[in-house]
């Protein structure tokens, strides 16, 4: 659930270093490939949820928009959550 996600985020945050640039399109395209493969199997057995937690503004906005459009017909959802002081 949501509390599990928050707990995992709080646990890992001290162990990672956040830095830019903030490019979302590569990870969206990566997960979309999994979803596309699942769709080709002809079953509705898998659905993918990509949760992106970011502390920075998107630096590849045009590519990210296109990746979201390309993924829009796939069995996946994309959730982007901004944390911190950046202008999201």
C-alpha cells in the first residue's frame, strides 16, 4: 500500500544521492517495453505501475511527453510525484 511505499522511500533516501539531469523518458520507455511484451502475450495477466519520485524538474520534457503518449495504450500507469522545493 501507500504506507509501504512511503516507508521504503524513507528507508532508502539516506543511502542514495539525488542528482540531475532529470530525464524521465528512458525509464518510461523501459517499462513500456515490458508492458508491450505483456500485451503481445494476448492475456491481461500483467499490469505495470511506474511510480517516479523526483526532486527535480523534468529536463527532457518533449521526450517524456512522447514516451507517455506512446505508452498510453499499454497496460500501464505512470505516477510522477515531486518532492522538495523544485517547481513541478
